[in-house]
C-alpha cells in the first residue's frame, strides 16, 4: 500500500534535500503539510505538485 503522508525526514529524503531546506519550503508556502495530533506530515501529492511546478518553471524559461 502506498503511503499518502510522509514525515518531514521522509519527504526531505524523497526530494533529496535536507530537513532544514524542506522546512524552508514549508515556511515559504511552496509545500503544504498537515498536522495530525501535533505531528507534521507532508502529503505525497504535495511533493508531486512541487516537482511539477519546478519542471513547468524550467520549461517556461
């Protein structure tokens, strides 16, 4: 079964970036997240959206 939500370290590893960079993206609003009982989780769809945004931006340049 594919997981729909990732922890911050898992999401950072998936994007091949540091945890601090992932927190910067969250703070800037580039990635969305949810809180579940005080635990921050990143929807897998948010990672796909972010990568699609980056590739669209590159294609337009």
